[in-house]
C-alpha cells in the first residue's frame, strides 16, 4: 500500500527590509560630519590667519607710531637748537657791535625775520657797562598777530629789567637757560618760553668776563605744540611735553596741562 505524497515545502518568509530616509543614512551622516569638520577647520585656519595678521598690523602700526614720535622729537629738538644758535649768534654779534643803537636794532630785526620759530627778540645793555658815558640799550622786537614786526624799548612796555627775576638770574650765571612757559601781554596772553643768554666781556685766564646785559628770544608754546599735532593719539598713546621745571606743557588732561608738574604727580602718587 502506497503512502501519500509529502506536502510541498512552504517557501521561507523573507523579512521586510526597512528603508532609511536619506537624511538619516550613514552616507549622509558621514558627508555632513566631513563637511562640518571641514568648515570648522576652515574657520580655525581663518581665525589663526586673522589673529596673525592683526598682530602683524598692530606691530607695524606701533613701530610706525614710534618712528613718527622719534622723528617729531628730533624735529622739536632741532627747533630749540636753532633758537639757541640764533641766540648765541645774536649775543656774539651784539658784543662785537658795541654801542651803535642802529646796528643793534637792525641785528634784532634780522634775528626775528630769519627764524619763523622766534616771535620776539630782546637785547639789553646796561648803562655805563661798556663805557662811563654809555647810555645803555634796551630794545624789543616782536612779531605781531598780523605778521608785522613791532618795536619798542622795555620801559615803553612798563618793564624795569633791573628788578626782573629773569634778568637777575641771567646776568648772575654763566650759562644760557630756558624760562618756564608764561603768558605774555605783548602776545595777547599767549604762553611763551624764552631763551636767555648773558652778554659778557671777554674772560681772562679761563674766568668769565663781566656781565653787561643779555639777549632773550621768545618762542610761542603753541608753536611747539603744533609740531606734535601730527602724531596720532589714542588710549594707548598720549602726547606729553614737559618744561625745564617739569611742568606739563602738553597733556591730554586740561586740568593738568600748564597747571601740574611731574614732581607733584609723583609725590601725590598719581599717574601721568
């Protein structure tokens, strides 16, 4: 007796394949990760390049400003040197001319006209110093706001030079000196600094001769400040100018400028 035939095999059931959206696919994730990494690296490189360029530019600007400050300082020094040379030349020529008033006056006028930084020139010869009958000489030539030269004697300006501290100091010393800035009525109240040089007879055996007068050359403070105006200023660079007695002639703080000395700030524990 024959057995019944085996039943046909049932085909295996294939599990359903789950489709992944392209946004969540591994390929997309790798591409996005690579892009983000590339952008991050590009940003880092750009930041490094920016910082390096900024440091280079700041260094170049700093060096340029330092160079400009050095050149301006040298220019200011040259201006003062030029005035001193003019004063020394005036003193030498005045001593050589002697008692001729016309030639002394011409010498003063020429000194002011020859140097644009000099706004006034003064020459004093005491009476009786060069000769018993010498009437003396006191003359002042100044450049007016109109550019014209104005001349007068010191008595005409109400100045008794014999009792003035600047005159006493000059004739009792052997070296020239610069005065502290001071307002001048003859210049409309503008501040001036003056280079004083004594006039002396020839010395003997190394000893200085007898003082018989002086020369004085006026330089406006505004003229010196203008030479510093070309320098850039910011919070890291502040322009300052000190007088011989360390008064702040130029300072960004108006309460300090022309009112406070460096010594005062140091003693008060402040900063310039």
